[in-house]
C-alpha cells in the first residue's frame, strides 16, 4: 500500500491485510459513523472474486466472516445511537460526520421501516447510519436482531457470491477489476445521490 488513496482500492486492501483487514473494514463501515467512506460493496465483490486466490479461503467462510463482522458493526452502531440519542444531531460537523448523512438514513428508514436495516446493507452511507438511527429511535431489540442477522447474511451472499461467480465464469475479470469496481460504486451510489440531491432541492 503506497499511498492514502490505496485505502479506496479493494484489491490493494485485500493484498495488504488479507481476510482480517476485510473484516475490520466491514465492521467499521457497518455502524461506526466515521467508517462511511470505506469501501463496502466493492470490497465484498472483490473479496468474492479473489477468495480462492489471494485470500485462499472458501466462499462459505468468507460469507460467514463478513456476516459476523457486519452484525457486530450494526450492534455497535445501535448501541452508539441508543446511548447518544438526539445529541448526535447536535454533534459538530467534521470531515467524518455530516448531518445530511444521518438525515438521508432517517428518510430511508421512515420510508421502509425495519426493512431498511436489510435494504440499507446494499446502500453506502445508509448502511453506516441506519443502525445508529435504529438506536436513536429505540427499535425493539428483538426486531433489530432479526433484521440485522438477515441483512448481514443476505448482503455478502449476494455481493460476494456475484464476485465469486464472475471470477469462475470470467477468470480474466481480474484484469478489468478497476472498471468493475467503478461501475459498482456508481450503481450503488445512485440512490443515495438522488436522496441527497432531492433533499437539497427541497431545502
């Protein structure tokens, strides 16, 4: 890893820190408010693509490990939101925290209810702030547990599974990984960008 910008390159991260670093990033990106900028979907797709080569683990082990890290991240976010409550809205903005991010998660949560904890797994920013918001509004712990576990497993099954499948069918896909990741980021960011743009227009 030669520069700060390598933090945003999933393959560089995997080659540098292996499976352990992947799990740490997933934990941070799934509920720790300053982790929203870390790669999520793109990291999972790349991990699925490289699991039997660079990571040298089975797809099943990859999915289970990521699911457990994602559950832990959501529970940390839930606890943080529960403890901080409405004070988080008064938190001073910084490069790592913007009120508009949690407001975006709030709008998404209002629209989809508890299911947002599952759908939010597939959306950057929402994925980070949805459990925090769930803690703030005191979502029933049992309901939170159910949606959290379902989403935590569904997310890597779909995204890692897609990466693994692509790697099996198109072994040369590794040569075009940068383009694939850019496409992934664009597609997964569209709903969030639309939400932020809509809010800005309304405001």
